[in-house]
């Protein structure tokens, strides 16, 4: 195992990191600030970014930062569920036993949201992931579901997360009722060249690295092949460590990175 070969105390480039150890890139810091603004105003926000850009990590960090006595976070991925599953899932997340008819589930969600906000003094925070996969009818349902007091109150925070083309869909005329209610928009971009280097060193430091493992040229190669997306950096760097261990490379160079990238199709 490369962990012992490179004298590491833990496995680097894992996604199971505690949020306090997340790498704070410029984009991550700005996204956090935008979410803090949304927390203070309440209402709807949109976070978009390419696959692997770090959207989920940003959401995890935000959810972990919420005071559990003031906020109730409900995360819901929309990649493999029906509209009915979505309604039932939100109802369960709000602590209710879901009913059967859509109209009843709709009422349950609204009533539970209002009860949390007014009676328990807690703001529900709904995080809906993979929004690029939903139908236009679903977007219309979202607009209706989160309309309180004839759109004069926001007893909730709703964050819609998806790939960049989700924003294009929101701009379509039939989705304007929802788009016009979005008060915060943010796009996560890839890490800069300098940030990739710091990200790799940050991950290795967390894993207890006592010496250089990647040469400067290797880090440049990882930057080029990953295009600065953290998920690709993690995958490529991990496979480089496996490759380096198998080849007994004390220092992983750019040739090793190119060999691994070629095998991985990067």
C-alpha cells in the first residue's frame, strides 16, 4: 500500500475529510460568502459548476456551519427520484409521516416549514442537488411549493445545485416565475494553477507527508490533465501514488503522471 511506502499517517485525497480540513480556494471562499448572504436574507439561491468542481463540498461545509438550534438542513439529490419521491423525501426530512396524494404532501411540506419557522424558530434549509436533471414541470412545482403568503415571506432557504446548463434552463421564458425569485447565483470554477499546487500540498500535509512526494513538474502535469477540478486532481493523484508505489518511485515525476493519465483517459 502506498501509505506505508510514502510514510503517510493517513490516505490523502479522500472525500471523507472533515469540513474543517477543506481547502479554502478563492472560489470556495467566495461561494461560502454568497451562501452566508443567502442565510441572512433567506429565499432561493442557485449554485452551478462543472462536475467535480467542488459544489458538494461547498454544500457540506455550509450545512456543517449551520447552528442546529436555528437551522434544519435537508439535503436531497434528484438524480434517481421521481417527483413523488421528492415530495415524500422532503416530508420525511421535515419530520412528518408522508401522505399519499401529491396535494396532501404539498400541504404537509408548507405547513411543516411554517411550523418550524414560526413555532420552533428554526429555518429549514433545503439543498436540492443535480437540478439539471429535473423536468420543467418539476421546476414549476418548486416555484409553487416555495411560495408563502402570496410570495411575501421566505420562511426557508432553498439552494438549487447543478451543472452550468441548469442556469440556461432557468432563463427560458416558462421558467421565469422561478428564476425571478432567485436572490443569489454563484458559479464554481476550477482551481487556478497556483491553487492546484497548494491543494496537493494541503492534502499531503493532512496525510502526514514528511517529504516531497510529487516533483514540481508532476504537479504541473496534474494541473494540466485535471484542468484544476478537485475531483480529477484527487483521482489522478491517488492513482499516481499507487503507480509510484508499484514502481518504487520515491519522487513521482511528470512521466509517471502522464502514464497514469493515459491509463485513466485524462
